[in-house]
C-alpha cells in the first residue's frame, strides 16, 4: 500500500468507528495536507473532538509503546486550544489479516509526565534530508483503548 492508501484507509476506518457512537452530530475529515489534524467530530452537548490518524502494517501493533512526534503533539494541542476542542485523540490503526485501532487521549502525555526522547530515524531523511533527529513521545500501549474490527463492527478489547 502507498502512503496515500494508508491515509485514506485510516480516514475510512475512523469514520466507520465514529458512526457507531451515540450523539455524533458532525464528523468531517480535513482536506489540507498542512492541517494540524486529520479529522474533527462534534457530539451532542458541544463535545468537540479532533483526531490525528496513523495507519500502519500490523507488524507494529505489538510494540509496548507507539510513537507520537512532539511536533504533531504540539500542533494538536494548539488546535485544541484554537478550536475549543474537548478531546484530542491520536489514533493508530494496524492493518493486516485483522484490523486494530489504538485510541490515545493525548492529554495523557502531560498527565503521565511522558518524557521527550530524541531519536535519529535514518529512513525519514529520505523525505527531509535536512532533518537530523526527531523528538518523540513513546505512548504506553496500556493507556490506549484498543478495538478490533469484526464482522459485527468495532469491539473493545481492553
């Protein structure tokens, strides 16, 4: 799958999940590649949510942590403040024979005091030769709400 295929699949999967939630009034994907998040939703009672989506191959699902770039975290927190967002979620979909969704409320980064880690990712230099390193947060999988897509819909696994 191409990066664009993964991006589109992630948006479709998130929409399929959001459509099952009670009180959903509005859901819309963002359209500009420079938007700080991929999706917005609004629920009854003016609860506004934003979602950043990452879709990956299933081989990455069983790691003890999932990576959130600090720059993306900062973009999401700024968007949350600028748009009166109630909840910001980082969503990891893992696709293969089965499809899983790991849903992280990013407020946990500050709440848990998750430290920043500087890493050198050589494969990102293919896209940005100026980038020497990235600062990331390792989100503990134990903090995610985990769902599996089944024939009957999304099933919570924890």
